[in-house]
């Protein structure tokens, strides 16, 4: 296709909507056509920044675009993504894919039936790709992950499990390389009835065990992962973007200097565009978002995993 071949729209004019809008505006093969947000003034502010149009309804924007990023609050992901897919538009939806497993399954079915790309915004995957970690041929025995952050007013519509832990759930599922056998979780009551601290233990069918903890009321950002193999140990610091590696595998020690690690959200958008234009494999397909969501809901006690 020629340059500027895809017309893009963004749902949600918040922080992440702004990030996605800037990536589309800067990409050689996309034109940012518009922004939709229920707050029309917010939509106008973001759209004006990039010479795009603010739309007063989602339907009006969908009529003028080919691809859509859904970066609205998580509880609204399904409605916007479903409308876009039903209109034959390719969708990049920020994590979590939706609020419920049933909704996630419906999005996957809609994408399949309409021949659309559905990609989920689990951008930490791109950091793992930059490290070369997902190419390691050995499966881990044990994974311990902690993802802690200070209090924020953002994302309080969902639990810390769907806000923060879902990143690590996606990563450990990708690393384990096997279906989940069981999920056990423990959560606090949290602010406004939405849990702020969560702990989880996942057991995989190949024997790998993952132990996770997340908090959004911690005194500082602390995001680490410890991965044990038969042949050695890997300790990753996601904040410092460093790792210590005693395995025999030659991981990329300079991964923090790669573009995909420096700007994982940008890498996510670029991969999405490549999947739409060139048919490249979807890096984080809807089924990956579903698996992470299913585990998160089990941690929250909302359902048994896989039920």
C-alpha cells in the first residue's frame, strides 16, 4: 500500500489515547483522522493537536476510519471494540481486552467473522522480545513477579488485578508455554470497593509455578520478575530496564537501548499497523488477552479459571 494508506481513529482522549494518537499521526502509513470521547472538549483538544477531527459519536468516526485504537476506561473497552469490529474495522484495544471473559470471547468471534485484526495492548511483550526472552528454548520452573506502584486516581474503575497484575499474567502465561492448571488469588478490599493489592499463584500443566503480587498503594514503583530455569536464573528489573542472567542463554543485555524497549507502546502500534497492512502475525492476539483476563478474573474471585 502507499504511504498514509490507513485512516486511524482513537477512542478515548485521556493519557493513553494521547499516546496512541501521536503514534498514528507520526506513522508513515497512517493518517490520524479523528478522536472520539464522550467529553467532546477533551476530544477536540487532542484532535486539534494533530490536525484531526473530534467526533461527537463513535458511529460517525467509524464511518471514516480503517483502524481504531480503543483507549477508553477498561469498563468501556468492549462496547467500543465490538462496534468497531462489527463495522469491519481493525482494532487495537488497550489492556485488559474487556471487563469480562464472555465479552472477550465475543470480540475474538467478531474479529474472526469480519476478517479483522484484533490486537491487545500488552506492550511489555515487546520488552521481552527485545531481550530475546521469548525465544529461550527452555521452559521455566518457577516465576516470581511483583508490580507495585504509588496511589493514583487512574483506573479505579477496575481492580489492581486488571490494572497492573494483568501485565504480569500475560507475561508469565507467555513464558510458561503451557495451559494453566489452576489459579488461586487473594485480594484486599481497596479504595471505593475496588482491590488495590492482589496476590496470585498460577500452576501450569507443565509444572511451572508463578507467584505474583501487585499493589497500587505502594510507596514507590517496583516492578521485578525472577525466573528460575533448570540451567540458571534470570532477574529482571522493569523500572531500571536491566537484568542479571546466570542461564546459558545469550539474552540482549543492551535491550533497553532498542526502540521496542524504549517505546513499547509505539512498537505495539507499529506491529498492529504491520499486521493490518502486510498480514504480519499479530504479536498479542485476542486469545492472549482472553487468557490474561480469565486468570485475572480468577484471582479476583469472580470465576474459576477456564469456566
